[in-house]
């Protein structure tokens, strides 16, 4: 069964070979203005997903007012590697760069991660504009 093991919000994320790099790890998102646009990245770590089977992946990022400035989905196949690991420790790290996301309100936003239609976990992050007192 798939398991969300980590979500890291950062300024920039990239995959380099079998490694993932995060630059500027963020505990909050602070755009210059609310409402306003802001770019950020996320790294999502998922374990327990079987290799060589096709899976559907979805990220849903919701605002305190239940709007979804991010709602993406795609199909993927995990390559077969690390055969010496138990199935529950096989998985992947996904890097995603979100550009010019429209933040309309401040507050607690939630990123939910779905595999094959099932929510495997979520991570919240607080958003507040630098223009707000």
C-alpha cells in the first residue's frame, strides 16, 4: 500500500540522477502580496508503490476557502530497481515546480497526495503576504 513519507516545500527542487535536491526549504509561503502570484517547489516522497505497474498520481492544493489553485494528475510507472529492498520501502521522490500560483487569501493551505484515486496523505503550510500586518 502506498505511503506518503515526506513533503518538502522549497524555493526550487530538482532531480539529478537518482538524487533530489531542495534549495531554500520553506516552513511558510510568503508572497510579496495577497492576493498575488508566488512560485515555489515541492518534493513528495512515496513508498510502497509497486514497480513496473502504471499508477495515477494526483496533487490537490487547496486554500482555506476550498479553492484549488493546484490540481494536477498524471500517470507514471516506477522503474524496477533496488530489488533487494522490501516492497514497502520501494518508491519514488517527485519534484514539482509550481510557477505563478494565484494566492487569493492568507491562511492554512493543504496539499493532498493521491495514488490510484486514494488519498495517501496530506501536508499543510501557512501562507501570508508580506504586505499584510
